[in-house]
């Protein structure tokens, strides 16, 4: 026998061994095999979830990744796991032996592992919503010696708002049965209640590259950003204060430009610039924006190959839509009474140009940053512009803000309005609390907020 329990043993060597020595070798190999079986039987929840996703995927090769990264998921929910090595193949010991070889053994993993958490009373939701997953994403955003997050950490007033290890972007590693149950406690933009685990899994298993875990993926080299890399960002709101500002060239000079909703640049380049690096929206706000496109002239930015579409997942539709288009299937309409038409993007959406914010991050912005008196209400969430601004604050090293704040009486609602449009306060947002926050961050030197008086 040339191979015993995975170890190659030369036939001539075996023949030279005495019968007693052969028994010892046999028993030793048998012990190793039994140990391996026990390890598999005691496999962690995170690895079972990996195998389950692999079993239900048609493309098994995409899961040939280090198994330790999946087992380590447990530390994010309090189950610390230290794995000294990885399962590898003969040609590449740092790669996981393709998980499809274990398909038969784990075919019986039950779908009922994905349980929907019981709906909590409001007082319990208020407590649970402020519990977040811990994540190491922030480490990649701390390379710049002068990054704004170092200012935040040392600021006695606003520093207490920052949770450094909050997950920002969401991708493949963030999905498993225990996370599904935890996040189904929360509705809308705050979690996964009302969304089938299959739809979430179908999306997140397609977001499985280093690009999906870092905002500025065009700077990555071998999956890591450069050391001491400093990134300047302009964050553009749509406020009327920008009309006549002549800030376009200044905005375009930044490394990255974030825009939101009706981010119209055609014919407004002198005031708002032409560059778009990140286009930000929820599926509902994008649908509303597109419904007005004939009047406003808005079209979804196409940009160049560096443009990224940043989704704020506000409903089941985000998951069904993205899982379909990334897999090359027809996009669905929204569920519920509205049956919203799916948006038609000017570029093909791929795992490389799509990013999705994590629900914990969006929930944390409500409780830690905006801090509205309405935050206890089920309907309340930060505005889409506020989510964009605070996402930039957690990822960029220098953040300059345009088109936020400004007098609602002196300036029209939007810079592209043809006639004066009065500002409207909606029940699910608190513009007053957000504007106070922008003023505070500007006063503390955390951001630079563009201001001017109406001439």
C-alpha cells in the first residue's frame, strides 16, 4: 500500500519493517484518521455555514479560500476561535481544499438553521439595536498618519461617538445562520427582518473578493492598501447652497467624490463638478429619483471603470435585485404594494463595482451620530445624504463637505431647482439634528463644511 491515511510510505521501506513496527505505524495512522473525523464532527458554526453555502452554490470553485477566515467569524459574535493552520491542497498549502469534496457528507445540513428571530417589543429593540458586530475593517483605514479618525479618537467631545471596529461594508464573510438570526431582529435599513436568508446568501456569496471589503479598492495591491496612504474626499449634498458656488473645480480636485440621489452634474459643472467616484442611494430613494428624472434631467452616473455604486440596503428588494443582476438574471420589481420598476443602470453591475453598507453600520449612525430625539421611533433613520457623509468620515482621511446645511429660507431645496422649492421635513428623518451634527464636526475641525451667505 503506497498511501496510508494521506501519508506516502515507500513499499520497500514497509517490507523492511518488522511486523511489530508495521503494527505501530498502522495504529498511528488509524489514530490520525480518527482525529480528523472528530475534527469534522466538531466543526464550527462558521465553517458549517461556509459548507452549506457551498453545497447550495453551483459554482463550487469560488469557495477555495482559507478556511481559517471563515472559522474566525465566531470571534465577531463572542465565540473566539483560534485556528493554528489551514486545510490545503498539494500545490498550494495556503488554499482550502475545494469544499465541494465534502458535499456528500454535509448534504443534510438543514435550511431550518436559518431561524427568524422573534419580533421584539420596542423597549427591547432599543437595547438590541445598539449591539454591533466587531470587525477588523477599520485597520485598513488607519494607514494615513493624519487621518481624521485619529482626530476623532482624541477629541473629547465627538470622540465618544466613534466605534472604531464597526463593520462598514458587507460581503461574503458576514453571512451565516447566527448572524441571520441576530439581524432579523431589526427592520428596514437596520437589519434583515422580512428578507429571506436565501436572497441574502445569493447576494453576499457573490461579494467575495478583497474589493468588496475596502471602499477604495482601486488602490489595493495584493489585497492591501498602501502604507501611509492619505485619501482626500469631497462629499456632495444636493442643497441649494451650491447653486452659484463655483466650487466645481475644487470638488473635482479631490481623490474621490461621493454623490447621492439626484446627483445632476450636466450643466452644473461649475458649481458641483463633474467627477463621481461613489454614487450612493437606497433602492427606494433611487426609484423616487428616477420617477422625477424627466423633470430634473437626472440619469444614473456612468463614470469610468473606477466608479462604484454604494448601496444602502433598506429592504428585501436590495437583496433580490442585486443577487439577480450580479448573477445575470432579470432584475425583479419591488415586493409589496408599490411594485416599483427596477432601475436601469448605464453600466453592468458586477461584484467589482458594487458595494453594500452593513446594517450594523447604518443602525450605529442613528444611535451614535445623528442622536435625534426621534431615534426611538420605528420609522426613524438618518437621511441618505447623512449615511453617505458618515460613511466617508469612517473611510476617508480628509473629508470636505459641500451642499449640506445652509439656510432653508435663503436657498432652494436643491441646487438644480429651476424655481424656488421649499424644504420639506419628513417624519422618518431629522434634518435639524443632522445639521447640528455637521456644524459640530466643522467646529471641532473634523470636517470642512462649505458655507456662504446668499448674495
